[in-house]
C-alpha cells in the first residue's frame, strides 16, 4: 500500500504546474535548430526540427551552460587536412561533442522511464491510469536502450578525460553498433507505441497531462535543472539518435589515420549502422502520422509546403498540408511570448470533393497582382548586396557583430517578399460544391507534384468528411508537429556551412529520350533554382510524332546560386478545347519529370558530364558542364580579320561599307518582324547548335543567311545577336571609357549626370556609337510590348548590360575595380553588374538620342576620358 501511495504521488508530481526553461533539446548536439521549447528571437517557441538527410555532414555542436547550442570552432591549426596530430585533435573535438550529446540523450531516456515505473505500479490497482499492456507498449525497450547508452557513456568518458594519440575508442562504437537489434525492436513497435499513446491521451486526462510535460534534467554544467518536453518528442529520440550516431562515425573516420587501431573498428561500426538505417521502414516518421480520427482511422500527412494563395485579390503566404483524405490550408498565428506557435486553418477540402476541372466561361478569375519584372530584378540585386555586406562583416568581426543579425533579418524580409511576389503559374483547386481556391507557383514541376500527389490519393475509395469544430482544431494543432517543411526556402534560413550554390553559366545538351509507349509530339523544359524558388530557363523544340525524340539541343543557362537542375518532358497539345482559363494557354501534358543535384565537383570541369534522368519509365539523356562567371565574361582577343565574330566593329563596318554591322541589322529586323511578341525574348536561351550555325553562316557570308533567318527559331536569332556583342574583342562601350561610365552613372546631380553621360557617348568611335543607338531604339521597341513579351526595359538592361560594358583585364590588374582580387566572386560580381545595368538602363529610359544632334551639341561639362 505504501508503494501504491508513493506511485500516485509520483504521478501527481509529474502533472504539477511548472516553469518553462530554455533548453537545447538537441539530443546529440548536431542541429542547433532542433531545440524544443527554446525561445526564438521573437519570443515564440519552436518545436524540434529533425534532419532527415544523413548524407549531409552536420556542424558539430555542444550544449552551453544556458542550454543553447554552441558550435565549437577549433583553432586554425586544428582544422581538417593537417597532419596526423591535428587530425587526432579534431577527433577529440568530435568525441567531446558527441559525449556531451550522449549525456543529454541519457537524461531524455531517464525522463521517459520516470513515469513508466509509477504507471506500471498503478496498473494493477483499483485506480489505474493505464493498463499493463498499454504501459509496456508505449515504453517498449526504453529501459534496455537506456542501459546500453549508460554503459557506453561510462566507458567513453574516461578515455576523453585522459586523451592522447594512443587512446582507442573504436571497440566501444563497434559494441554500440552491435546492439542495434534492440533499436530494431523499438522501431518495429514505434508506430504502435505512438498510436497507443495518442489514444490514451485522448481517453485519459491524467495521462495527457503527464505526456505533455515530462521533465528532462539539464547537463551537469547547465544552470537549468529541468526542462519540460512532450512524451511524443522523447519517443522519437531513439530513432533520431541512430541517424545522428551514423553521422558521427563518418566524422570520426575522417579524422582517424588509416593505420590507427580505431580505423577498421569504426569502419565496421559504420557499416553496421548504415545497414540498419537502410532496413528501417521509412513510414516510421511520426510527422507522417497525425492524430487518430474519432472513427479510429489514422489520418496521415503526405505532403506539405509553402504556397502563395490569391485571397481577396492579394497574395498570402500559406502553409498547405495534404493529408490522406483532405487538403488543409493554414497560416501561422501570431502568438505571445512564452506560448507555442500555432496554425490557424483558413479552409480545408475533403479529397473526395476536390477537382481540377477547367473553369466554365462564366467563372471569373480573380484579379492577380503581378509586379513588373524590373521590381523583381531590383529586389534580387538588393539581396545580393546584403549578402556581400554580411560576408564583409563576418570577415571583419568573425561573425559576432550585431550587424550580421540585423543584415540577416533584413535579407530574410527581402527574400520573403521575393517568394511572395515572384510566382505567376496558376494552380486552381475546386470544391465540387462550388468554391474554388487559387495558388500561384513559380514552377510547373511543383504544380505537377501537388496535382499528382492529390490524384494518387484520390484513386483510393475516399469518403467525404465533415470535420466538427473540435476535430478541425485538433487537426490544425497537430500540423505544427507533423510538418516536414519548417522554414520558407530563403538563404537566411540556411546554415552558413551550406553550399551557396553555383554562379555562372550551365551548358546543357538535351540529347534524347526513350520509353514512350505511343508516338507523340514531345519537348523538354529546363528549370533551375534561384533565390529559393525554381524558374523555367530553356525549352527544346517539339519533336513530332515519335517515341524516341532526338533533340541534341544545347542551352546556356545562367545560374544564380543554383543547386538543382530539373527536366520536364511534355506532350505538346494542339487541341484548343483544352484551354486553361487560368492562364489562357493550352495545357500540355507532363509525361515525366526529374531532377539532378548540381554537384560543383562534377560539373566544374572542362569536360562534358553525361547523365540520365529516369521519370515514369521514360529516360532522358543529357550532358552538362559549368563555366564560372569569370571565364564567361573574359574576352579572348581575335587575330583574324575575316568574318564578323571576334573582329573589331570598326573593321567589320569598314569592310561592309556600312554604319551598323550587317549581322546586327538582320537580327534586329528578324526579331522585330516575328519575335516582338515572344515571351522572354532575349531572356530565354536559344538552341546552342542553331546559334552556332548562324554564327558560321555570318562568318562565311553565306548566301543562305536570309533563308536560315526566316526558318530559325526566334530565340536562336536573339541569342546570335547577344553572342556577337559578347565576342567583340572589346565591349561596345569600349575598355577606354569604362572607368568614366562607372563614375558618370554614380553622379548625384541630374544635370551633371546628363552632361557626362552624353559626353561619353560622343566620345565613342562612330561605328560603336551608331550601333549602340540602333540597339537602344530596338530594345525600346521590344519593351513597348512588355504586356505581351514580359520584357521590360530593366529586364533588357539586365540581359545586355554586362555584355556591352565591362572592365578590361588591365583595369582589374591596375586596381581600378574595388576588391580586384575578388572581382569575380558572385557577391562582388552582383554589385558590379548592377552598375553595368544602371548605365544601359539610363540610356534606355532617356528620350530618343539622335546621332546628328549628339554630335552638334556643345558640351558645357567636360571630363578627361
């Protein structure tokens, strides 16, 4: 009886009121974002973030005295890549961090065992909280796991305390790995344990109070005694621990010499751990199982992500959750300090009632606010400048400056604005009872993914459901812990150690595709990520009526911090009855889609890298190589005097007895004849093989040029004109005048700037000036059709600015460019490119400039050029 009384008192103590403490709930110290109940900067609380990517090397983290994650930065002489002694010192750092995380993990297991014992004791009494079977199911194997890790910790601790190069710990990790059978049993029971705990919480208020506030002891050196954590979060820790331990083994091997006794033992432990991980059923992830419905059915989360919804005529950033039987659209509620973040449900549609049917003619599409493209580009420029400022601050003050946080916050705001205003691809879902909702996406790939995920679930025998207010509240509350996407995809939410992506030009050849069951009209599009979202960059020609298209088309795609290339394969549809009322375009059918990571080590070579993407039984073969910005912008002087490409413009015009080169006149004429309404003209890449064919024809003065121009894809002709200016031995605005243009555009006084900029034009050689004025008027005519072709003056300035004006190699070496040694780094390049664009944009926005008037006018302001 005394023991029963003690057990009841223990249970009551578990549900007594408690204070909240800041605490690093990162079990192994590897992910600083993994802190449950840790206050964010705005005072709100965040749930643990679980990294599902064991292939990504984490940043070593320990737990500081205040519970916050601390990343131990080794002294410079201890960085990886040094001699054996330095490597062993790094090994000690890794082990020390892991030992600290083991202490936290053991404390978490103890917190689970604390309620288990009294719950089991009361199970056989007249007032049970849970049955014996329920207790054994929920806490299955926790005691065994605790004993394994306590023994491991006690054995490892003295080795770290008495560290030298002879210390061997491999046998401890090998033994730990050999006991993963206990984890396998835990994993197999995990789903049942979670469901049992959820049902017991719903049925028993006392157990619910216990499970929502378990007390975890802080580390020995921590000032905080206890931290309150949910049982659900603690029960996931063993699963998370195996993944994290595997990452530690990777790091230990990296810093262990191959001739050290530990090396083969750690290799064996890693092999066992990896085999165990690969055998685990992927469906154990608790975030994919939501609360049980009142009917006893498990409603699972299938997909979630941030989408832009058009609501009441304005754009709203929503977090959308796709469950097995419904789609729920939510937004994050503003919460007061000390309270958990929560979602507010905006609406939901049962999948049984959801359709993608096309709109009737009577349906009215809500007004969509679309910002001019130049505003989007200007925001990208601002973000690039802030990135550069952050890097400077870090170098100056090793990242400890408050300025860094201020800049990060500002960049987060600007990137969030960009994500909100960039998407333009409509994705409409329809409730068969009459209500429709409209999202805007940046990528057809993303739209296809959402549509396919919903349609796959709809193939099951779904019944419509009507949630009560209580059920909806419970489901919405569960979204916070179930979500798989925690942050909007902006740079400021990424770790500093994450790769910044590639900046430069990706050359892609789309060779062929096979695996189609029936003949069709087929083409591919290419997408790359930039500033947190994907953008379509290129499109092959349509290969008609075939099962094995052979495109063999090459594209040059500009990368801005890109990490991924996507390829989508479409069947071209010519049936006008399939018009999409959302965007007034015929809906082509996506036959397949796939993506490949842009690994810098793979693509940054002089040789082409061939690859194959498999998609729905279709195989698309392609090759790619990467050119950095510095190589793509450097001009190679040409010694040839024949042809037009790479030859001085004065030589070409003298030979042709013309004021403007023939190639410029013909390309402009053809673009204005049939490309003025082409969406993305001068921005969309032309087929590289077509451009090279036109280049050869102009260089040899072929008689077939006019025929080729009339038959050639208009984007190839636009690409040929850009290539001509890019391959000039010096920029059209000349190397000599480059410093003066940079100084002139920076003048604040409008009158002084006008005088200076006009004087600089007068200073150009006549062939350069006349050609530049001809190009200016052409680009203005293109921009006049911006509502149709989506190319504003700013867009055109962005495309042509870096081609027409850039520093010569001598300017860089003379130090006329700030940060000359870093001139080709992407952040510095972004800032310099802004100035080039501003110069061209100044002239594009200027009233028409006449060559004759320009030469006649007297200059009141003069400068040495």
